[in-house]
């Protein structure tokens, strides 16, 4: 039972509550916990959600004990019959539960402050496994518990984020940091545009595969979504080991190999990167959007402070409005079709002239699901970039996926054209 | 190995991917899966997230097999070294993996359609455990797999929701429904706009609390987000029990009590509801957006077929463009300020005139985080509705939250003005 305390290298998180197994609610506490754990160099191995079910919780808790030094449970500390976390944890660990009079007093006081008497059911919340440390909860009735057991550590936290978070901050500082050992995790990211996952992998894999055999190894994860491929690098190393410097060099090496296609090295989104470049150079931007329907301008204006560099623009679905609002000659549309490079270029030039912006984008395409033809299938999008200082260009792309994916990729590619022009 | 197939009463879901253990991403696939499983009366016992880690995945998969009839894994089917799901599942079950030439052909064809050659790494995606059924993936390169093993069922699905969802719908119909028991869960939803959570609760709670004591009980969950409150009703009953009819009556009762504020009774979004009303009446819509920066038009154009009723519009951040693109008189802005009801009304009227749309919206406000004043704090938004047939109106709102929440609530409220006008 009293095995020597071992350093906390790995963790498992368990969220308890049947409502978290339905189709409407997610356990979001684990995002906060993951962040704090990774800072301490504690590797999160699994996150599990289990219902208010005695047998299920016992199984999940035992499994977590078998794979992690630290097990954190959130939820199931309330006063009702459904709240089983305390009992099940005590039972699995073979610890007797006793009522703690100090907790009863605190809960009574809490109710008293609102001129209520403590309901009898709340006595459950005062049950403490032998040897556990009680964690005060200034924001609710459910105290947390910290148990040292057989060299492992188990932390029970209330479910509501505003009760859980400050309690866990305290646990981190007092109990986890001293035991987290000397290890810390360093992280770096690279976001890539204009290249698919497999092609990024082909370039990156021969490079990062070398690092996995180094000591300590650098781990690389590739994450693909429409219009964006992300590389996440991380290294777990002891204090004193120059891991951060090595990670920096590795990051640089990948960045060199991927070249211009890397658009972000610090987690910032494309719209943020483009916004910064525009602001730093004192430029303004406008857009005339057909198939993207306003998404490009909406993404640009998601960034705080974007009113400094976003002039504005138009959304022109109909041919008539392409002419009326963006000045595209009707005979140009007649000659080439609305989805064509000449029309995209005329949209960009037209809106640049009408807004007086330094840079303008024109987008016209087929977002689907209808409207495709054999010559111009769904996903065909012509994108034009227009400027005085940086020249003009226009290209046609074939994007994949459904309507939202086509819309997103078109805006991502258009923004990327701006980024590359302002390199 | 060939134990008799058992009825599928319980399920465990595993999401595979190290990115899902970090502090930025949640596994959202499990919400969809939970919904479909509950419809079939299959009880979801646990949801687990595990990283791209061979040993961890094997442990988690074994534990899931020990507690559920059906194990569903999402993610880890990509072409890279990180993608371990196929291999680990085959290993734990003791099944040999073989390359399936038909899958190779399909992936090659997929790349070929975009004039790309298949990278060699994609061959991994063609590896199939002996006896498994391959699930086609028309929306991506990763095929899914269905394995019947020792009376249990194991389903491997790709991680991206748009690939996973249609694939799982197919699995439900063909493989799960015939093996699920006699219980079914019936569900109904009500979406409300223009009323906060506590006000919805005040009206709804006295009604739905009666139903929890009925047999079988109808359960009601209230879910609030900025701009929208959702009521989710469900009842679990054996086939033959007239539960669906009772649920329908309960749903109607709540709908009557909440009246006009109910905007959707079938899960459709506000933009879809508004779009349908516009199309059914042969109307068109336009917008002049300032603080929402294109989000309103982007939401409207997220709906397939919206080109029938979305004329277009303008995004006008600067005062100069409010005048230039939407025809707002400069002296009106001078007199009332850009964020004011007269300017909102002029934006709506101006864009309606310039686009010839039947209905137009004008939005001007302070999305934050900067730009607020004591008189007009962040979240202040003036919204105008303009039409011939349905009259015109303008109102000022105070929205809460950060920039994205303010943008969303402003567009939700503007769309809701259209919905109420077209009642």
C-alpha cells in the first residue's frame, strides 16, 4: 500500500456523467486538464467518459490505474444517488470511507449563507476515503479529493468547470509540480497550405523519422483538414537537456524543406497571418465573392483589429450583381461564363477600383452540390488576385468535398495568394 | 472465433488520434455516434480517446471488447506512420492483414480524377484484416472496416466527420439495426430564438416535469448557446409501445407554450428555415453588413440551393464604403454615428435598392474587443429589416460574449427578423 511515491510521468483522465454520453454534450474539462498536464511534462495517455454506472466506472478506473501514474476524475461528486465517484474510487482502492465533520460544517455554512438548511443528501459529499487530502471548493458544495496510493496519485474534481479549474490549479502547484519530476514538454507547430497531406508526408517523413530514434525523441503528428495540413512536433525532456534548442532546429529543418508552403509557425490561422502582413505594410484589402458567399470577408473580420485593413467588399451571386456591384462587363460573362478566369479577374479589379483597396480578391466557382457540368464540375473555382504594387494573377482550382469544404478551401487559397504575394 | 452473433445491447466508442488528447481539439464524432446508437436502443457505455500509440490503443481496444458488444473506432485510418488503427485491431484480434487490390484501384482512381498519382504511402489504406467487410468511402481515400469476431462487432471508421457519417449511416442500416434489440429511442427537438435559457426554462419546466413520472418517461434536456436555446426530448420504449405518438403530443404542447419563438422543430438551422421560407414565397434577400463582416451572407449561402434566393450584398467596414457601396448618406453617419438605427436602416434600404432584392438587412455594431464606449459598449448592434411587402423595422441589441459570439448573435437575430416577418 505505501509503495514509494513515483514520479508522475503519465496521466489518464476520466469524466463521469451519463449526460456526457449523449448526443448533445461533450466533456470540455479535459481540454483544460490536457493543457496543464502537458506544461508539467505529464503525458496524457487516455481520456474516457463513463456514465453514472457503478460497474462501468470501476472498470474504467481500474484500467486507468493500470496505465498511468496519475488518474484524474471529474464529476460524480454531487449529493445525489447518481454521484458515485467517491464510493467507487474508495472501493477499488480498498479504502474505508468516513464522514468528515469539517466538511459537513463547511457545507452547512454554505447553505446557511443563503438562509437554507443543508439537505440530508449532502452528507454524502462529506465522505472521505482514509488518508485522502480534502480539496476545498470555494465555488460549490462538492469538495475535491487527492489520494496517494501505492506510489500513484488520484485526484477527484467536481464537474462544473468553474469549480474544477481553480481547484486543479491549486493541485498542480502544491502536489503535481513537485512530483512531475524534471521533465517538461516543448512543442512546436507548422501549418502548411497549398499541398495535400500525402505530399506533405512525403517531404516531411524522411526528415522527422530520423528524430524518433534520437534521445529524447521528437514526436511529429500530421493533421490534415481541407485547405490546411498541420505538423505538431513535441519533445519531452529533462530540465537541463537542451531539448528546446533541438526542437527549434528540427522545426527549422522542416520549415526549410516545406518552404513557401508553410504559412504559420506559431499556431496562428491563415486570416491572422494575412491580417498581420497587411497591417504591417499599411495595406488594405477588399473582395468580390461569388461561390464563397461572404466567407472570405467574414474570416478576415474574425480577427480583432481587422477594421484597420479590411476595406470591405461585395457578395455577388447573380450575374446581374457581378455587373452592378463589382463592375464586371456583362459581355465578359456572356463570352466566358460566370465561372471563368476572366470573370474572376474582373471581379477583383472591379472591387479594387470601387473600394480603393490596395489589394483585392475575386472568387467565382461552383460550391455544389448542384450546378456542376462535365467541363466545370462541382469544386471548380477561379480565384484572382489584383493589386498595383504586387501585380495580378488568376488561377483555377479543383477543390474536393461538400459545399462547406469547397467554400473553406476557396477562401483559404485566396488568402494564401495574398500571403505569398506579401512574402 | 466463430461464436454465435449476439444481440448488440452495449457499445464502446474509441477515438484515435494524439491531436485529440491536446488542449485544442475534442472528439466530436462521438456525438453523432451516440445519437445513432441511442436511436437503435444500443447503450453507449464508454467513450475513450487514445493517442497514436500502439500499446495504448491495444489496451484501450481490449478493455472496450471486455465491456461492450459493439466497439466503434474512429480515426487512425490515414496513410501515414501514425495511422495504427487497422494494424492494432488486427493484432489484438489475431487476424492477418492483406492488401486488397480493389481498394488500391479505387484510391488510384480517386487521385487520377484530380490528375495526381497515388503516393506510395496510401498502400497502407488497402490493408484489410482477414474476414473483414470493406466499407466504401466515396468522400475520401480511407475505407472503413466491419469485423464480426467472437459474437462481437467491431467497426473502423475514418476520422473526418463528412467521411465517417455517411459510412456509419450505411453500417447502421445494413449491420447494426438487424442485430439491435427490441428497444428504440424516439426523439424530438425544439430550437428557440429571441429568449434566454432561464426564460425558456421558466415556461418549459412546469410542462416537461410532468412527463418524467409517466411510463415510459419522456426526458427533456435544455441546451443553451449564444443566439439559440435547444430543447431535446427523448423516450425509450419497446417496439409496439405507442411512444412516438406520446412524444409528438408532448412536443406539440411545448411548441404551443413557446409560441413564435420556436424557429425549428426538426433540427434545421436558422439559415435553412429562413431560406426555405424565402424560396417558397419566391422572394430574394440582400444584406449590407458592417460588424458581422460577411457572416450573415456566408451563413445564408451555406445552404445548398441558396443561389435561388440570395441576391448578394456588401460588406462595408469603413464609413466611406457605407456611402460608396450601400448609398448611406455621409451626413446621416455624421449626425448619428456609424452604429445607429438610422444608419442600419439606410444600409438595408440602400442595398435593397441596389440589388433589387425583395428583402434586405442592414447591420452595424461593435463586435469588439475594441471600439466600445460607455454609450455604445461592445456588443451594441443595430439591425434593420427593409422590404416593400412586409414593411420595415429597426432595433438595437446588446449582445454578450467575445467577437465571434457577438458576430453570431447579430446574424442570428437578423435572420430571425426575416423569419418572423415571413410567418
